[in-house]
């Protein structure tokens, strides 16, 4: 049974419906060429979150989101989604310029995370903070892509450059908003599954793809399913979801000849870190059993302090996502 169903799940889906949408074909590198204004446009984003380590601030005298007219919130949601599209498409100069225009309006409304546009606001804030430490300018000619297919955690490494097997590769995002691994089960017809299938179909046969899913299951689904007695314990719930994930990836490897690398679930949230640790341990075992069809990116422990009870220094971004500095760990874990 889908643990997101019920009143809480309906509310989550209602808040998510405007931000979900079919992905466009991911570019091999940013399609938006740099211009003479690029440096200035990128610098504008640093005004949003100069520390790139906490939530964006509200302006003085800002009114509550629940007091804002619905049309005003809808317009903000559209603009926030435009930023999301620009960022995922690699149009970073235009995205930085849009942040500069939107930020004065956004700062006039407090507690947007408590409104129906909370998901659009969350994506906006994450993208704006990532733009505060912008990736390098697009290469000319474009670099070969290493695709990163994931939920919102695919944003953090987006457009950074890694060296793999002697060649520079750009991390090109393939965003599937709101996907739980549970949605990928056979017979499911929930929209995120169709979105995942469309995203996979947009990739070329034989593509190198990092898959980075599972955080939403750890945050929203697994414990709730156990509490409702759908599984005897957390281990059984995790094994069920991991099996769905592995079968899906195996099918893609066989049918599309993808070279698949599996990204660990980020342990950013303190409230779910214990679940994430158990999930990643099970996922790693399953991926290693599936070798050489699948490969595990072995850097999860490096995301944590030596005691394993907190995120490692310098890796926090907005309380939910990793700082792009973690890409150096991902790069070091790429198979030879």
C-alpha cells in the first residue's frame, strides 16, 4: 500500500501538483551560452544568500503567506517554477537574473512554506542558494554529460564538472519531482512514475547515469508504513522498496544499455538520519549483488562526521539538500 495516501498524503500531493511536470530532454551541457553580462547576472544571485548555508531571509514588515491574495501566490508559484526550469535546463545567467528580480517580492511574504506554493518556494530557495556558488561557465565545445537522475537532490551537483576516466564530464540533472521509489512498483499509476519513465526515455541509449532517489521514502513513507502495520518492521519495509528500485534499474540497464551508478541517500535531515543509514546499508548490499550491472558510489560515510551523528562540516546548504562542495566526494567515488 502507498504510505502517502490518506489525509496527509492528499495534502502533500495538493501542495506538489503545480510543481510536477514532464521533463524536457536533458541537454548534454548548458544550452545557454555565456554573454558579456554573465558575470554580473551570476553575481546577482550572491545577494540572495551570501553564506549559502541557511534559509533565505524575509524582509522587514513582510506579511504572512496566508494573508497574501491567492492570485499573488499563484503568480509567485509560476515565477518560482520558471526559475526551476531555467536552472535544470542549464540557463544559469538567466536564472540568476530572475532571482534578482524575484527576491524583493519574495521577501515581502513570510512563511511561504506553510502555503499551497510551499514546494515551488522550496525549489526556488534551493536553486537560488546553489546559484550563490555558481558552477563554472559552460565549456565550448560542450562537455560530455554524466547525467544525474533524481528528485530535488539532483539539483545540488547540477552543472558541476568532474573528471572521470581521464575526461571532464558535466553533471547534467534529470529531475523527477516528488518521486518515491514506492511509486515505481509494478501496477502503480501515480504521476511521478510516468514522469520517471518520460525522464528515462529522454536519455540516449548507452548513457552514463547516476540515480539518486530514495530520500522521500526515508522521510515520508517507510516509518508510516511500518506504523500502519504494512510491514513487520523497518527492515522489511526498506527491503521491499530497495527491491523495487533494483528491479527498475536492472530493466533500464538491460533495455537501454545505461551505465548505472547508484548515489546514496543524503543524510541531511537529523530526524531521518537513522532511517537513511539503514536504507543505504541495504541499498549498498543490493547494488553490490547486482554488480557489474549496477555500481555503488561509495562515499556515504564521508558525508557524516567521524561519529556519524551529524552532517560533515561544509556540506549543509538549506537544511534539506547537500552543499555542492560534496561533488568532490562523488567524483572520488566514480569507478575506475
